[in-house]
C-alpha cells in the first residue's frame, strides 16, 4: 500500500494526499522518502501550477490541535 496519492486536475492543481490514517499521518522515514520522490516528479511537470497537501482522516500532522 502506498503512503501517498497524487492527482493533477485539468486546471494544473496537484493534490498530494498522505495516507497513514492509523499513524495520524506522522512523518516516518518511509513517508518522507516517498514524499521526496513525488515532489521531485511534480517539480518538473510544467502542467502543475500549484500543489495542495491533504491527508486522510481527521488527525493529521498539518492540522492544528486544539
């Protein structure tokens, strides 16, 4: 199972979704390696205008915890 999915829509918006719900999308070595590889691919894609990072679940590393 992959930890990241990448989709690019017709407007050039690239959605990078982290998929480690059970681990609250914490940044493991494997996830960081995969993320680095995906970013390397994205940065040379001239169709991509913007990158949006999202994650599965309601507990994510980007979310502010209250």
